[in-house]
C-alpha cells in the first residue's frame, strides 16, 4: 500500500500521517470482497468526543472499537473545526485499530513486502447493478430536489463497492431542478 503523506509544521515539529481518505481507499475493496462493512457512531459530552467504529459482516456478526478524546483546540481553528478535527482523527484511529492495519512510518525493520504479488485482489467487484437500479429513482429524486449531490451519492456507493463507470456517469447526468 502506498499512503499519501500529509505533512504539517507546528512549533518546529514535523509529522506525517495517512489521512482517513487514504485508509478508506486502501481497505474498502478488501472489506467488500469479504462481506465486511464499517460504520461510525459519535457522542459528545462537554469537551470529550467519543467515536465508535463498528465492523460488521453480511452474516450479522459485528465488533466495535471505541476511542474518546478532547476537542482539538490546537492552532487557530474555529469551534466547529476543532470538533471536526477530533472526529476525523478518532474515526481514523478506531478504523485502523479495529482492522489492525499499519499506516505511514511503521517500522518494517528493512523489510518492504511485495504488494504487487498475489496478495492483491485480482478483480474489484463493482456495486451491484440490481441494487443500483432499485435505488436510482430515490437517488434521482434526492439530486433533483437538491438534497444531495451526485458526488455525495457516489461516495456513499463507494463505501459499499466501487460504482461502474456507467453508474457514475448516470448519476452525474442528473441535475438539480432549475439548473
């Protein structure tokens, strides 16, 4: 896996990390392949935010991983940005923790595994067309009414499986009324 590095400088300290988007992009195809999905639950009590990452299988079994942290008041963030920063960080940590995956700068003791070998999925399953066609009228109404954008719906689809190019094109062709 290749992680996009995000680097920041704060008080002469530099750090890098894999973003939650990078983690999701890396694990989503494998999760889907094995009938797994994840979802988050969020609670806030004063300055503490608790995120629970649930990992479920199509058979109905699920497990969870919970983390709590204080609102991130570092830097020059607004109150909402402080909450968003904390939520994003806790989501990343609970997802990585429940999956047991390693991220950037992990110690490999000089060993870098060959990720181009047989460990990669040979094919990537797409979002089932029967489900797409069943949900298309609801999505069309949501886009036309302006409640959701096509891109937001495509992101939701990707949380289950990648859409086919035709499915993505079909959604992007739908326009909000009055446009």
